[in-house]
C-alpha cells in the first residue's frame, strides 16, 4: 500500500509543483508587462501635455502679447514656452514629489 501511494503522490506532487511555478511565472510576466505599458502610457501623456502647453503659449499667447508690446520687448513669464512649462512642472512636482520629469530638447545646441 505504501508503494502505491508514493508512486501516485510523488509524480502528482512534481506536476503540481511545476504547474505552480509555471502559473507564478506567467502571472509575474503579465504583471510586469502591464506595469511597463502603463508606465509608457503615462510618460507619453506627460510628454504630450508638456508639448501642448508649449504649443498653446507659442501659438495663442505670444502672438497676442507681441501685438501689445514693443517688438524688442520679451516678457518670459508670459511669452517663454519653457518658462511657463517649467513653472507648471514645479507646481505638479509639489503634489508628486517622488516623480521627476525632464523634457530635454531634441536640438540642445541650436544657434
């Protein structure tokens, strides 16, 4: 009787162990892929939001102010896309201090 039980339980235990390892690995991989895609989506959202702010300032606010002030005058607080974007990012950073977002220029050495 003892031989029959061990012949059945040992292979069954190995199969259950292997199946459990397989399920745990698949769950880990699925969770990792989901977290990575969620992070990529949030990074893309943050980048698009930053670009939208810059575009709005450049296309809407700056032309109106240029018509109101002298041609040589430049007010960075309302006319600079990077100044405004940085100010908004600093306000967001106060709410989410553990996150750092940096948007580097594609052409950092422009003339």
